[in-house]
């Protein structure tokens, strides 16, 4: 990974783009605009003593969607921040390792599972590599 920083960092950039695109499907401003319109319609129906149960339910669902969107935004921002930190860290690393680097191991590895005839290295990125021994 370190010896081929350019292509690995390129993959990280693609991951950032994917996260941003996936989370921008429903914007909070679109939800707010729809909520405002529905609330105005709800007031009209209430003043006219019309049935407004369906509108109230739709408003409730939109509020839940907005809350979910806000939470996803925080999660997305956290993922983007972690990816950016990882990019900076990788850029700062030498391309050839000559000795064990505890900081590098802690930053990149989630865990290593040792079996009788092989072991599995799991990276914090979610990638797993099985190595025969």
C-alpha cells in the first residue's frame, strides 16, 4: 500500500466521492420546503375543519426523514474526516519500511487472527487479507 501510494490514495478519493453522492440523495432543504408546504396545507384543512390525518402522518414521516438525514450527515462528515486523516497519514509515510512502526500498525490494522496454518489481517478500512503460513 505504501509503495503504491498514488493508486491507493486515488481509491480513497473515489470512496469519498461515493460517500458524498450516496448521502446527497435527499437534501435537508428539500425536506424543509416540503414540510413548510404541508404545514400550510394542514393549517388550511384544520381551519376548514377538513380531515387532515393523512397530512399529519406525512409531516411526521418527513420529520423522521429529516432527523435521519441529519444523523447520516454527521456520520458522512465523520467518515470523510477519517478518510482525509488517513490520506494525510499515508502521504507522510515513507514508501519503504525498514523497521516495525507501531503508529502505522495502530492506524491501519483492526486485528490479526492467527490460525494453525494461516492468519488473517483485517484492516480498519474493512479489507481482509488471508496469508498462508
